[in-house]
C-alpha cells in the first residue's frame, strides 16, 4: 500500500494512486475484500469508525482529493453533516422550490431522513394513488 501513496506537499494529502472506483475514491484489497482506502487508513491510524458515522474528507484541513487517505484529513461525521459540507448539500440547501415549482415554505416542507419533501407533491401523489386504487376496485367488480 505504501508504494502507491504520493504526498502532495502543498495540501498535505496522502494521495493513493492504486485502483479507484470511477468517481475518485481509492480502493484497496484488504483482508480478502475490496475496501475504500481512506476507511482502512482511518481504522489503522485512528481506530474504528463509530456506528452511524461516515468519513468526510475535510476541506478545511486542506484536503483536495477523494483519493486522500491522510487520517488527519478525515473526520467521522453523520451522513447529514457530510452532505451538508458537500457541494451537493449546498446546492440542495439553496433551492427555494421543488422540481414541480412549489415553494419550500415551513408549511409546505417536510424533512424526512434529512431531506426536504414537498407536501403539495406528496398530497398529489397520494391522491393519484387513491384514485388508481379505486379504479382497480371498480374494474374488478
């Protein structure tokens, strides 16, 4: 594993140059299975990743690469915190309307598993589901 690590002097990242998963995360064969290299490095240098948490590459530490395995650049956080820190979390947080154009207001927004849901869309989806079920019953009679 050491032979496949390059240190980026500017950022301090330990960039793993071995196999990757296609979206930038390094993978390593460890104990008979493929694993994300950053998770193995964290477990070897820091300890077990607590249940319910995942590792975040902390940009504030100078981390620039998904393939970075420097344990000082990794932090165990909840999925919600990880998504909040990620660009996708920022992108979604600034949305003011759902894909069908309903405004995300406190009255029209439900948070489910850390994600916003449009109540107007939920009501429409449920109405169509009930209508479809009634039609099936009527057809069967």
